[in-house]
């Protein structure tokens, strides 16, 4: 399925990290895109033919962090599979050209590929996203750790901003005259502490009390 984001009327994209390793060696099946908006975190990844796409409300986000996990057995057997495929090609090549040297070359190449895969996949580096009701683990093996750390920091800062905005709406002043209350509410919107929809909802609440 294609990666699509449906934004709400007052939602805008703040930051995005993406990686598409199609056609790059043995990582051709890995792809992910993580999009941060002013309200939500949208995460998508593709591993071979499987797809995963989830959306997290920043207010419900519990944690987001990088993690390394042991992946040695998977790396070993993946390398073994690649070696077997290379060895098989070598056998076919030897039968075609009738030269034992071809078999030796492909055997050596298979061992090199095996070692390279084991080294590359020995540990998995994941981005873990957890909310109150959901979780997603995203393979980020080739994404620079510093770049991803900056993105994680942006997510956490935006979460704090969203929580502060929600708190500002809940504690918006309702005392004094209606004109004073609406003026203070307008100031909150101007300062970016509340969104347009939150402003309209609070405004309607105040006017309904008249």
C-alpha cells in the first residue's frame, strides 16, 4: 500500500525523516517514513512485502527512542542463504564453462557475502514508538543516529507544546466580562498557545453561557 497521510484542517507537517533502500544490496526491501505534524506522529515502514502504517496522537505518546537489539541468529542464517545462492550460481557457471576455477571464485564470493551480511545485520537498530494503546518498532539500520536523535528531540518538544496548548485551553480565563474573556482567548491564539479549532470551541462555549 502507498504511504499516505490524511491531515486534519489545522494540521501541518513540521518534520519528516525517510529512507528508501530499494536496490541497495541486500537491503532492497527496507523503507520507512516518519512524519511529525503539529498534532500527530505518522509512521510507515515496508519490509519486503509487508507494510505497516500507524498514527500516534502526540498527547497520548508515552515514549520514542532508539534501541539496539541482538540479531545474530537471523544474520547468520540470512548470510547462509546468500552463500547457498552464490554457491548454486557457481555450480551452474562451472557446468556451463567447464572450468573448476569458476566454482572456486563463486565459493569465495559467497563466503565474503556471508561475512558481510553477518556483520551488517548482527545488531538491529530500531526506533521504538509507544503510546497508551499502541506500539511500533521501525528498522532504522542505515539512518545516522545523530539525524534520528534530532528528530526524536523534535517529537518530544512538539509533544510538550501540544500538552501546553491543551492546558492553556482548559485553563483559559472565563471571569470578567465576555469582551475581556474573548480578548484574552484571542491573545492565546495569537501567541500560538491554542489552535484555531480550539479557539472556536472555547469561544462557542463562552457565548453559549450568555
